[in-house]
């Protein structure tokens, strides 16, 4: 789902930096889904395999996320390596936030799903009230970037809660759950291209749905065969996807195929 700043953004606001996010291309969605998968498998690896526990894992990952976001906010333009590292880390932290609420505090998946749905709605409402746009092609001020990353954090936490709720409630299994979310994303894509569904709305719906899709794929690849997975393990799955993301980021850094056209500051 791609859309232009001219159609959905607001060019009347003076630019303080170049747009801080990539163009929405096939590379964007591939890396996003893989980053989501890593968020699931990496959290499980640190929490369970290394026996860090949810609390310690969350503290360490949250600190690393803050450091990475510091460099992301400090940059004056989109830098693929920094941006996608931030997405991977916020995927891990978003997953851990939901896991902490459910496993450590005993909050139900229904409650967490409703809570993060409301939190995301409030973040979008505040963003729109302040900036009059939710387009990711208008992220060229610090305030907009703050709204952007806050919304992304909530999408990961919501996707984790809603995905687990649906998986447990419907008991579909890993690959069937992944197929279901892929079909839903396909429906949104058709609605965007065929029926002219609003570009910004299409993007954010698809962005939320890629979280449970990636989690289902991660579980299917990493979980033992006796549990319905392929048995690659969290280490193997994370390594495969991290290497793939690294190769794609290097490619995008060299070719700049996902950079938006630079506009003159106003």
C-alpha cells in the first residue's frame, strides 16, 4: 500500500528535517513481517532459553530500545540501518509488554486487547488533533516522529494480545493462523487498490495485522514438530530472519530504493 505525501499528507507545515521513514514498498512489508517474527522468537529465546525471565528481558530490551531511538531521533533523515533496528527492537519490547501483563500480572488477553486498542486509538486521535494527518510520509518533525513510534509500539503490543487471543480462542494452529492473517491483509490490499480504501487507514490496518502474521510464522518455524511447528528453534529462526533483514537493509542502503523524494524545506 503506497500513497504520496501530496495526496494524504500536509505540505503546509514547515519541514525541519527530511522524512524519517521509508517509502512503503514490497521491501518495507517483507522486513516488517520478519522484524515482527524476530520480536516473537527473540523474546522467547531471551526469556526461556537463556532463562533471563520476563522482567529482566524487558528491562534490558527497553534500555537498548531507548538507546537506538536516541540515534533515530538524532538523525535528520531516514537511515535504513537505524530505522529497521529500531523496528526490530520495538517489536521485541512490544511483545514483552503484553507478555508481562498477561504472564506476570495475570491480565487477560481480552483486557489487554481492549486496552491496547484504546491506547492506539488515543495515540492516533492525539496525533491527528495535533498534526491534522496520520500519514507516515509526513514524519519530518520531532513531534510527528514521537507520535509515530508511540503508535508503532502500541500496534506491536496490540498485535501480540489480539493474535494470542485469536490463536487460543480459535485453536487454529500456527500455519492456519498465519494463513488467516495473510488473507485479512490481502483483503485490505484489495480494498485499497480496487475500492479506493483510504491509504492511511489501509496502511495502519495492514501494519497491525502483520504483527500476528509474523508471530504465527515465527511460532510455526521455531516450535517443535510435535507441537505443530517445523522445529527450527528460536535461535535458528531468529538467525535466518536477521540475516535476511541485514541483506535487505544493505541492499536498500546502497540502492536507496525505499527513500522518498527529497523536498525542499519550507
